[in-house]
C-alpha cells in the first residue's frame, strides 16, 4: 500500500486518463453524462433559443400540455411552463453548483488544515465540524433564508454552510494518510512550505474521493434548493423548479402536470448526476485500491 | 340615524325576534351542540384586550356588548336596553338591562362598563374607537354616561360586536388596566357576560363553551354547547363540512374550496356577514417614492393591472369588486367613482406624459412586497402585468411577516399587496390609511405617505357629523378623491365566506358575522 | 462523563449561535401579534415588546434564555400563547410516529430487498433495487409525496388528503387508531422512500460480501437449505451495518420530516417549525432548533455506544 515512490504518485495525466477509460465502460454513467450535458445545454441556451419570457402571461391559465402550441401547458397565471422550466434549470443548476463549491471550499480547507496539522488544530477543527453536524440542516437553512432574505446568494450560502462536514471528514482522512507518504516527506525535506505541501503536494493526490463527493454534493444541493423553494423560501424574481412545484401545489386537482413535470426535471437532473457520480466512484476506485 | 334613536321602546324589541342576521322561518328549537372550526389558534379569549377575527368568535359568545346590529346596519338593544345621544352629541347614556349577570352570578353594573372602557382604551389597538370618550359616569348601577370631547358617531358601531366587550371589574380589576392583556383569567377561569360560558380552552386544539343559564335574555341561548375545534388546514375543514361533521364555519377564503363546497347538497355557502369587518385586498403605492409620486404613474398602473383577471382567474369569482377604502356592504360605500378598466394604451400614454418614455421595452423599475404566501399569485400577476407597459417590477421576498411589516411601517417599499379591514365605522378602520397625521406609523397606518388636505378635512368632518345623510355625503366625496388619486388601487374584497349546513337555524349572517353572539342560532332535528 | 460535559458545551454553542442569529434580523414577533389584532400603532408595539421583555439589551435576554434552558424552560411562545416546551412535547408524538414508522418500513424493506437482490446480482430484482435506490436518492421527497397524493388520495380515494386524524371521529381507541393509521400511510411511505434507497443499497453490498464469507459456506456445507442460510444467518449478519447507518440519520430524518409534514399537513414538529419561522416566533424557533440539536447529539451518543459494543470491523468501517 505504501510502497509507492514519489515519482509515480505525483499528480500526472495518466491516472485520470485511466479513470476516464474506466468511466467509459460504465453504460449508466455515460447515459447520465449525456443527459446531464443535454440539461446543461438546455439551461444555457434554452431560454435564448425558446425565446418566451417565463414571466409573461401568454395564454389562458391551466392550458393542458400540448394545447395551443404550449408543449408543457400553462400555469395558474397562464405562463408558459416550458419557458419556466428552461429558465428554472439555470437557477437549479447554478445554485446546486455554487452551493456545492461553497461547501467543498469550506470542507476542503478545514479538512486539509485538520489532517495536515493534526494535534490541537485537528481537535479544534473537528469540534467545529461536529458543531455543524448537530445543526438540523434544512431547518437551519430555512431560518437563515427567512431571517436574512431569500436572495440566490443567501440561499447558496445557507445550503453550503450546512453541507460541508462530510467533505471535511473525507479530506481530513486523506490528508492524514497522505502526509506520511514518502513523496510528501521528500518534498518536505526539500524545504517546501506548509502551504505548498498542503495544497501543492497533498491535495492533488487527495482529489479523487473529493471529486466523487463533490458530484454527489451538487445533486443533493439541487434537492436542497428545491426543498427550500418548495416551502416558499426562494427569490420570487427567479423561476426555480422547486418553486414551480410549491406555488402550483394547491392546484393539483385542476392541473397535476404543473407539479409533476418540474418534479420530473429535478428527478432526471439529480439522477444523471448520481449516475455520473457512481461512474466516477467506480472509475477512480481501482486506482485508489492499487495505491 | 343614530341621533334619532333616543329612547327606543325596549321590552318589545327584546321579546321580538329582530336582530343579528335572523330570518325566522320556523320556531327555534332548544338544545344541541354546535360544532364549528377555528382556522387559527385563538391566542386570547378576552376580546376587550385582544382584537382580530380569531378572538371575535369566542369573544362575542363569552362577553356581551352594549349594542348589537341587525343586517340593515341598525343598532339594536343588547346589554343596553336603551340609549340616548344628547343633541350636542357629547353625552351618550346607556340604560343597562336590570337582570344581567356575569357567569359567576355577580350582577353586571355600570361600573363594569366604565371599567371595560378603561381596559379597552388601555389595551385595544383601535385607539380611535374610544379616543373621544373622556369619562364614564355611573350615577346608578344601571346607567352609564359616556362623556365625549367631541361628537363621535362611530361610537355606535364601536359599542357592538366584539369591539366593546363588557368584562367584570371584580375579576380583572386586580391589576393595573394596561396589564389586563396578560391577565391569567383571560383564557382560564374566564368570567364573561355573554350567552355562553367557558368550559375548556386548550390552546391550538379546542374551545368548549356551554349555555349560560342566567343569561339576561329569557329562553336564550338555544344551543346547549358550542365546540370550536382548531383545524388550520382548509382542505380538512372542507371535507368535514361535506361529511356533516362540522355544522358551520366562517372566514373560508380559498376560492377553490369555496366553489367546491357550493356544489355540496345540504350546505349553504355565502359571502354575507362580513360587511362590518370589511376585509379589502389592495395594491398599495408609496406616494412619496420615485415615479409613484406622480398620480399619472399610479393611474397608469391601475389601467395596466386587470382587476377582472384577479377577480376571475385568481379569485375564481368568489371575491367582489372593491373600488374605495370602504367595503361595498357598508352604508357609506360609494361605488360611483373613477374606475380603471384594463387599457394598456391609456397606461402607456399616461406614462409617456409623466416623462417616462419607453426605451428598449423598459421605462423604469419598481419593487413589490408581500407579507404572506397566500397573495404571491397576485404579486406575480402585478409583475407580469406591469411588464407589458415597460415597468420592470422586482418582487421582494419577505419570507416572514415581521420583515414585511417592518418595511411597510417604515415606508420602505414602492408597491405592496395589502389586506386591511374596515372594522365597523370608517373612523376605526378606514381613516388610518389616508390620514396625513398617521403617515408611516407602523403597518396598516398611512404607509403610502398620502397627504391631501381636503381628504383630511372630509374625514375630520365625517368623524363628528351626527346626521347620517350628511356623513354619507362627506364619505362619498372622500371616496371619489381616493379613487381619483390612488394612494392605493382597490382590487377586491377578501372572499370570506360562511359555510353552514341545513341543520343550522339562524346562522350569524349579520354585519358582524361570527363576531356576534350566537344566542339565536339553533340546531334543527 | 467527559463526553457529557462536551455535549453540554456543544449545546451551549448551538444556543449562542441561534440566539445571536435571531437577534440580528430585522423585525420581531410584536409585528406578528399586531397582525392577529388587525393592526397596532407604534405605542402599542412598544408596549407589547415591553410585556415580553423584547426591549431588554441583547445580553440580558441571552442570559435569561440560557438560564431558563438549563432549568428545562425554553421560554414562552408569544404566537401560540403557550410554553415552548409544552408546544414541542405536544407536537413530538406526531413526528415520532411518522419518523419511527418510516424508519421501520425503510429498514425492513431495505434489508429484505438488499438480501434478495444480493443473491442474483444481475437479476431483474437486483435492477429493481438499483432503480428504487436511485429514485430515493434523486427524487425530491416533496414531489414523491405529491405524486402519491395525486395517485392515492385524489384519483383513487384510498387515503385522506392531509392531517393526522379526522377530528370529527368519535369513538374508542381502535376507531382512533385506525383513523390515524389511514392518515399515516402516505407520509410514511414518502419519508421511507429516501432511506429505503440508502438501506437497500448498503444491505445488498454487505449481503454480497457475507454470502462469500466462510461461515455461510460452512452453513451450506452443513446442508442447511438456502432459505435458512440466507434469511436466518446471512441476513442477520448484514443487518448490523444497516442499523448502524440508520442510527446516524437523525439530522437527515428531521429534514425529510419537515418537507413531508409540509406536503401532508402532518401536525408535527416540522409543521410547527415552518409556521413559527414564518411568524418569526423566536422562542419557538429557538426551542425547535435546540431540541433537534439535542436529539442529534443524544442520538450520536447512543449510536456511538452501540458502535463500541459491536465488533471492531464495523467500527473501522464507519470512521
């Protein structure tokens, strides 16, 4: 396990290329990636290509899907659901990604410091992490958003700030393992600074499990955002998938599609992210095991 | 009208069946338990210190007021068997019923009336109700004389419904008057003066009331018991009405549910009974900010916002049109005012005139606020509607009510959706919105920063005008100015509906709805 | 003992954070109270604040609150006019009923599905398990709830739309119990769906490992029928890590419950939390936040104790 020499364990293209080759053998993961690419494409270019304003009341309320040229029908104000769905994709993906980045940033920083310095630093940072682990995640985010305003930035922060503990623990474990490796010791002997050791030497080698975790984080952040906006804790100026479900919920008797369709969008998006995450896990794991 | 009501023949009125919301097709029957829902938890049963529709229902059963009203807005004797208003309007004499007792058997005297007025003045949010009352004299146990600093016709409505609950001094007098609000016997061991006494109050669950056998009107109340159950989910209430498990309920306001219940056999669903409470939905405009300071912009907004869409599509036809600050059911309502049917050309022209030309499909930006999730569709609609005339509206989220209330109170808004109640006389619930001395004094004050000397003058005159016809004329002009200058664009009445089954006789459909005693309501076999 | 002191310190930190946050925000419950009264002027608002001690300096309010908490007093809800402890205790049974029944369903079916599919990793059932677990991971739980609602409460009216009980049902214990059970079915399945995914996945993995292990081979060698080996020996073995995992889900369970309760108007703590957040009923919000942290801490302590009692393999796995 620890008989690696510094040269081969240094970050290089080849392990990732190998992982990519592994990834390509996983049909479910490829499918997930394809669907995800489509969704991202739709989010970026969809609103422009489709052209209809998601806020404009274009037709009679509750026009069923397919009628009068509206593929997904209209909502309770007569707004085009397809336009809302495309516009909502941006928010859901953006918030999901940004919240995941926030939590990865916090998690990696804290995990790296704890795992690298160990001792009292580790002790204190792990207590800090435990503190966040005992907060009721959704409730705490709800309170943050309710108190300090439902802007996208606040929502992103509220999700990120309660979701980083798993990343911190994984990073810490990796750092603890890697810091005793010979290539690290070698770099240290060559006079590398702590910062260089942490982020230049150890981190690149700790990346695979963090990547897998990050992929899963994006999915759960999207679900998290959807939950908040379903409860009405969202910026009312932007359409988001959860919000469409939340505000149409009282009309499920009249028009169930206004709820089922955006829910399906969330489901498919998170599903493809999970598939990609699983694929990454499988692809990166053999390498981990060999190390 | 009020002026001429001196020395009404008393005994006849008591025995006769004229009173709140009664159409008597058959002989009322005694006995039975009426089961009704409460949509929200009742925080405080003592309606002398707690206002609001939630407290009004149990409050009016537990506590009697001097007067009650019939469905024609005519005052009727209740705890006061007669009353006189002096010619100068400065003295109001109440002659109390002689045999009235509190639930603990103690006689109700004029001292209790004086005490109640003190308590209400110290605790109740509607200061204008009794502000002109300088003192209450009690020459004998059954005569209370209210001395006023100025004529105050609004006092008549303020002495009815839930607004002037007579509470026992010997129970609540043991603390300073301004602390009655937190008196331990508000919700437990409550001693009232009304037709029903408290059996059990369980916060968030139920209130059980029982017939008070020594009630001062013989043979009343008809019901043995009233069980009020807190059921906050409107859908659950709807099912319970359908199953016949609830006899009656008020303040149902979800259009979809109202329309569904209307189709159920054996149920009557009616918007009657909300005239005095007078709930109005409107679009508030801050007249002191940016483009909204210009009346042309406000008019343009009114032309661009289609009231009919809100009334028909969002309210699904359950809400009535509202044009002025006064509820359409009020005798003071004047519907003959400037109206603004959807007209985008006019709106665009007005905005051009006001000096806001369209550039790249956009003229200027505004924000809109809302205080509770139920009105989000309306707010979204306004955003979409104004976009068509080049006004880019940003909806400001306020996830909780205090955030919104604070913004309103400090006039930190452009547009806002708002729901405000009339509470009987215009002096109580209408003036506060337009009075230039009441600008920016908390939520539901004149948060629009509206100021018009003529409006102030009209309200001032109407407040002290004893002749009902003259008063009506003053309010007619007032409403025309309001509708013309648009500090708020009135959209619709709140679609409050009362639901009752065929089993219920004499449901409370008077002007105060369920904020009146149910002493005449009965259950058929 | 050290762990207990540490847990208390953690709780104190939770209180400090929550309390500070609540006081940084604009507006307070006096506004909400004025709403229920149909309006109030500034003078009355000041009076309300004084009545409830909201006008005191921050540090005084904090001191009072912390002092109260250590005496088991979480304050008084202005909005519900009730002590927060009694409010929480009143709503707790509904949430417990929902959460525990959902966990039992998720554990039972999770382990069962995992065990069955582990025997034929490429069988149809195995793919079904994969799909179920992916669905549980990827579908927003409130959407699952609404789908079930549309399917089984509106289209075919098998189950009630919302609430926990039909208030108008009079009758003995059994009538009430049946009524509550009918209300429970859909929310329970909805909440269970998240955890079913987690447990079936883990159960299948451990089951596959167990089936290859020596003692299973020995059992087969002894001539025991497959059914006995799989469902009696192997499955019992595979249960352990799944149960352990379940013990670590306290925070997630509560988050899920908030959303499920919102969909079905289930009168539990989640609904209470949501309502009090909207009303800015500070004492209730603080009380629920404190209570849920307490549950997580106590839950972790207990799980930890179980972990220590179990074999070292599991201990190292969960690190």
